[in-house]
């Protein structure tokens, strides 16, 4: 076990309460091909002021368009990015949108879309670095603005709805399979030509695509940006100048190998391993506690992954690629044996039943494509 | 509140003062966000006449050299107890903040640091 005994009780308690929640409410329905959801799991922070672009530039992994960049370059509507700590671990995964409301007021600013439970903590983090910078940091009230996601799997073109009270519409740049991110004013329900679903259904869809989001999956002060696939999800600019946490990130990119990555996994009780990743809302599989190690079955030895969380029979896990997938690293060839099986087992603790469940990891197509295209092109550019 | 100005730093400042024949000269040290550890030091030469009475604090070396260091309020918060040194190395000579008690870690080049949460 790699978690220290001191932190363990909290994790177990947190899990117990979430299990209670699951047992009283049914699992969310599978995502419709064309749907939209209000992401109650996300909140917004407004950062405004003359120094806002430069201020963010020094704190995030993404290149923030500056005011004086040539206007011939189309400004992106939204960027995926992360705040890291000085040793290169992820603090928050965020989207950063230019605040379009400020354009008329001739002011500069951004809206930052962050895990709802971390919104106050990110606001404190930003204020800590403020010093003399001309910026103001404010948590946006949920009634004022909300984060939404929309998708249309029936069309190759991204769903780009336009309505008066939608301020920002942008492609979810993490992956083309994710859909569209929207910022809408909070005083009205968004009405779109698609099925309105709960945030739980969005989470199912996100997990199926192997996209981790929020600090229950991207663990604060511990997760590494490359292990969370942020390099393949357009979250890191490897050519930009200094930002907090750059040293380790750029060194890993250019001299290291990323052996572990977050992947979607399916849980199954017995029988043969599933061929395709499929969510079953009727699943009765018991969700393992967070941080449960994944081991080869049968057999002891070093764990090959760690469970991060899930819904029903699917979830996300940090997986050793060479052991749990057929991806080859370092030209060492495929290490995995197709007959390998993987097991999560946990012990009785604080009156909770122990248990075990089998699991299989899947590499989403979009991720496999990006991993192999980086292999053939070699390592990108020299660092900046 | 104390800031330690090393004899080397004081004599270097005195040198610049006499070279520029400007007795009002002072070294301004500012902390701003940036660099790979989140905060960085900015050094500049300034005149005591441009010091703001509300916002700035002027430190004068106690050795009678007249060397002065200026810090604004938020920067002083993160710099108090530090030592201001003048280092002469092969790579170049420069004023440097050393032994900052607020810094928990710093980057390879030493210009950027992190503070306790």
C-alpha cells in the first residue's frame, strides 16, 4: 500500500459517504448520442485587470494569448490548462476562457473553470501570487454563470449552439470526442436541440473516453500532468517560458518516459474479460475504495495501477502502460501478455467489508492515435 | 524588522553611489509572481526621492556607508529577515537575496522561489 496509515482513515470515510449516496440513488443512465448537461461539478472564477494575461502566463501550463499578440491570429475561445505546484504536481485542472463580457468595457479578464469543491482554494492560490499585479480575483456566483457541456456523436461537426445568454462556446480541446464547453448566464435554463441530462451522465461519458477531471481523479499535489494525459489533451505548451512547475514537466517530456497514464477501465466480477468498454447502468459491481492498488492476478509483486474512482462498472485508473495495455514504450516491444488478468482487492477496514473485483484497462482511440503520432515524430522541439 | 545588508553589498552600493555621484541612490528589491517556482526577485536602482512614504520602507546599512535598500509593503512581507548580498562569481556579479526565511524552495538559477502556503 502506498498510502500512509495517517491519511488512510480520511480516505475511507470519504468513500463511505459516497457509497451511501450511490446505494440510495440509481446509477445515471448511459449518455444519449446528442445531449447536454449543466456541470454542477464545476465553478467559475473571474480574474480581471490589466495584468491578467501576464499574471496567468506565469502560473499555468498553457500559453495565454497576450493583449499585444497580432490580431490576425484568431484568439482561442477556451484553453485547457493546469495550475501546478513548484515541484510539478497538479493542483487544479482548468479551462481558461477570455471573459467576453469585458470586451465592451475595454477591460481584460478571464473566466477560470475549476472543480466546484476547489473553487475557494484556487481563488486563495491566485490571491497568494497577486502581490502588486493589477488583477482582481472573484469567485463567480452559480446564479451568475454556469459551465455546460454539449455533444453530438451523430455528426462529425462539433455542436455549436448560439443563444443570447451563452457567453462562451468552445470546442472541448482535450479531445475531439468530448464535444463543446459552454459558459452560460445562470439565470435561465439552457434550452438546446438535444437531450438534457444530469451531470452524472456527463461523468459516465467522460470516463468512457478516459478523460479525468477534477481533484477526486487528478489528485491535488500528487498527480503529474503527463500521467493525466494533459500533454495529449492540449493542456501544456512545451515552448512557453517559465511557469510554476515547469522544471519537472519539461524535463520529463524531453528526457523521461511516461510509464503510467490515466486510462478508462471496466470492472467485472467473474467470467471472461470484456472485449469492449461498455457502461452498464444496472451494474451491481461494488466500486473499490479510492487508491486501491491494481495487481496482476494471480500473482504477487509490484502493483500495476491505482484505482481513482468510477461509476457503476466503469472508472478511471492510473495504469502502468507496459503491464496493462499493449502499448510499447522505449522500443522495448509489447510487454503485456494477452492472458494477463488484473485484480483490485481491498481489506476490511473500520467495519467495512473487504472485497475484490477484476478489471481491464482500455486505451481510447483518440489517445492511442496521439501516443503513436508522437512516437513516429520523435520528441518535439527543444525546450524554451 | 531587520534586513541584513552584507558588507560586500554595502560597499558595492557605495561604489555605485560615488560613481554616479548620486547620494540618493538606493537598491529597490521587489517580489513579483513569475519564474518556475512562482515568485521572483526584481532588482533595480532607484532614487530615495521616488520612494513612496505610505508604501515603501527604506533600510540603511548600519556601517555608515550610506547604502540603502528599498522595499514595498507586499515585497517586504516576503523578504523580511533576508540577507542582501553582492556575489562575485565567474558567471557574473550581482546583488542577490540569500537566506530568505519565507522561501521554502527555489529553482535552479535561484531567481525564483516558493513560499510556505
